[in-house]
């Protein structure tokens, strides 16, 4: 769609570097689900594992959409938690030997922060990442001050 920027043109090239958090969000919420559906199909009778991976990606995308909404309500937090739990259960099903990390546990508490502090846009770190990105480009010749 015209409103979506899409991934960087040189994604995957060494000179591109790392994706910013906002680019990751866009990739997971839009680009990756669309690509997986095009590649693997939803009900195409393809390999079960691929279908489960596509489904887990959709669950993660839905959790992110609910969690990053500009509105916060009990309904929003319940939807976020429902999709995030379903995503983690799906991952456990696809990768039975996978050890979850602290981030996986922490994501189950984001709903509490949404209720306490309001929409995530008010307290996430994207603006600070932009500032840090700009500062990293500043030439200092490795000297402070």
C-alpha cells in the first residue's frame, strides 16, 4: 500500500547495518506476514511446520498491533495478552526444545504497563534510538568534549 514504506532497499547488505526498532515493528506487523502468506499460503495444504510458523508470525503481529495502539483500555490489554500468550504457545509447539528467554517472560507483563502508563507511544524508546543514531554518526575522532 502507498502508506507503507516497506523495508529498506539494501536490507541484507553489509552497509545497511542493523534495523531500528521502528523498522522491526513495521517488518513484523506488516512485511513478514504478507510475505509468508504469499510464499507459503494460508490454506494451501503446504507443510504443517511452515503453516505454524506463519500462524505464529500472525499472532505476534496481532499482539504488537494491540500493544502499540494509540488507545489503551482493558480490552486492548486483554487482546494483547491473549495474542502474546498464543504466540508463545505456538512457538513452544513449533520449537519444543526452545528455552524461553527473560524477554519472553517480560512481554507477558507489558499489559500491566499499558494499564498503568497509557499507550506505549508515550513511553517507548524509539525517539531516544533516533537521537542515539544521530549521535553515533557524529565525528569525534574518539575524543570526549
